[in-house]
């Protein structure tokens, strides 16, 4: 049963409301778009908030933060004695190993995979036989002696757990982790590898608090409410440097916290002893053992130019905040270890912080519901000439050509537009679009879809151009589609913060149906 964390004032656990308020405002002013934040100290939540339309119960794409969940599954199996860290990978998957494995491949162990020490210089693309392809990839360096970020290897961790336990990875994690630490299994979603294995390299969707709970398990040495889930040895190895990652500077020179070392799918950080789970575009859960403090963040880059280095800005702000915490606690003999290092309550600042955290919101979409063109296009059917009108996110695990939209219509009312899409497969979707400077939530696809919540708003930013602002709120990404009506055609172009995994979008061209 999920046991709620105790919610307390910051000062009661030695944190300053003013410092948290400054931290939040600095995050908002940075080059990323905030979605969620939780701060825990001494096992109690001192501050939390989500920027609408994001919220505490909405799962969020984790990207590579998924890797820490994958490694935790390995750690649980290790703790239960079901696998050894020095086990050779070719012994676990003999049916997928090459007939004549190289000497380096023969040396590759579970531990090497955990710490990004596979010794490879490339990763295979996911196919139905991805494990075979992975083991056929040249192991150029002796395993454990070189660092290369290997997301396919992270998915292999899930396959290792499945092979050693005889159970699906999600099922195993539900019983051994989720149910024990209070993660609601029904709310978790995964992308799978082509053979059905959970995509441990970056395919998980979970809430900000789920991530906080996961890393609290590590912060508490692998024990949850008196029950040992991860062995003390595994936690020690996972949260300390097992593989120097300085070569990350070659491809990501501005992401300086990526150059400081790697544990078991966990990164080392600039402040001494601090470590983090980390997913692309700023999915961070940071643990400071010295301060007994955890920070969980979901965010995204604000534009397609945004990359790892913008997320580094967020980490820098976190380190600035940790320094302030240390300053307030300087000289306290109880720093980081007990509940009696409280600060004097500051009622006025606490009120300001509470108001701030309860009213967080991203900027509203523009309000421009009118156009002289509405009578001409209202309810009109447009048929495909070339390209595609595509509201869906690119599925990198199924990169085949998407079902093309063969026709669409837009119907306008006073505060609502309805976009009806008809596909070549025969499927049809209706998407509700807010016209009042607001989003309307649409439930897309069926129960098998990994992401379903699409928030849509629309505005006539010029008399002949209607812009649809779509947020796939369970992800970092969205769609901004501009419908330009000119010369008897509608040309639809895509802008905005889109998934970096897909191909460059091409305009869709539609003409009036006869």
C-alpha cells in the first residue's frame, strides 16, 4: 500500500523558505521550461509544485532516467542471489552470442554493462533480434576500461533480469520495487524493444514523486521501511564512481556534470558525494547524502536548439541551492543526519512560498479566436495532395511511415474548434481545440497507447493562418501546426518543441474536396 510522505514546512527540516523561493524563481528564469519539482529532507517533503498544465499525478517521459530503474531491477536480482555482477553476458544469452566471440566479448560482464563499460564504440539500431545484434557489435576496448554511453546496453539490463528471473521486467519490478516503495504500477508506462522487452535505455513514463521514491531507496542505503530491497554493497557501487566518463566532454563539452564519473546507471555530480538519475531534457533526481536531501525535477528545453547544456544550467542552479542550504546549516552538529536542525519559522516567507508553489503555471496560449476566413473554411473538407498532417509523436521504436491523414475538416464555434482527421487506414479522430487562450484535453488512441493525453489550443495569429498548439503532456514534446489557407490550398507546417528522435517534418498540402 502506498504510504504518503509527510508534508512539512521547509524550516522544520532545516531549509529556508526564502532560499526555495529564490531557487524556484531561478529555475523559471533559466533556458528550460519547468514541469515539476519536489524537495525532500529527512524523508519529509518540504516543498513541491507543478507548472500547469502538468500535475503531480501525470506521468512524464523519463528518457534516460529510465536507466536507473533498469539498474535497480538488476540490483534487486543481485540482492536476491539470482545473478552475479561478474557473470559473463555471453553465458546469460548463449543463444544470441556469436559462434566465435571475440576475446573482449568473452570478458563482458553484467557489471561492465551497468557502468557503461561495454567497450563498444557504436550501438546497434533496435530490431527484433537486438540482443544478437548487440553481442555482434565489436567490443573494441577491454570491458570496464573505457566509457561509452550505451542505451542499448541499458535495455540489455532489463533482458538480463527477465532471463534470470523468468518474468517480464515490469512484472518483476512491480512486485519487488513498485509495490514496496509506493509507486502506483497502473500509472507506469513503457516503450518496449521490438521483441517486447522493456526499453531500459529510455522508454519509461512515471511521475515526479515516483522518481523521488526510487532515489530515496538509494539515499536510505537500499532499505525501505525496515525492509532491505537492495543490498548495501550494490547501493555503494551504484552511487559511487565505477567508470570515468571524462570522454563525454568530446561530444557534450558544455554538459560538465556528465564528465565526472558514472556508477550503475547513476551519474556523479560536482558537489562531493552527490549523485543523480538523469534523463534527457532535464529529468533529474538528485541525492545529497551529506545534507540528507533529495531534489526531483521534470522539465524540458524551450526550443529545438535546447540541448544537454541547457539542462546543465538547471544542475548549476541546484548546486547553488545546495550551497545555500549548507550555509544555513553551517556549524550545526546535526547537519544532514537528524530532524532537530530546524531553522526559525518565517511565517511571511512561508506564505509567499506556499502561494507561489500552489499557483505555478506555464504561460497561457495566445487568445485570437477570430478571423474573417472562418466562414469560408468552417466545416470544409480538405483532401490530401502531398505530405501529411501529423499530430502524433514519432514512435522511435516503430519508425515506419505513419498512417497518413487523407482528409481533415475544421469546425469553429465561439470558444471551441473541432479538428476531424480521417486516415488512409480508415481510422478517424476528433480533436477538440480551445479558442479562449486555454487548452482542452483529448484522450487519443486506445488503451495500448503509451501516451494519450493531448492538450490543444488554437489561435488565428494572422487572418489566413490558424495555429494549433498541441502538448503531449505526458512527454517533453508538443506540436505546433500552422494551417495556412492561400490560393485554394491549405499548407500545414510544423514548428515548436518537437521530439528530437524523428525525421524533419515536411509540410502537408491539402486542397478542397469536391
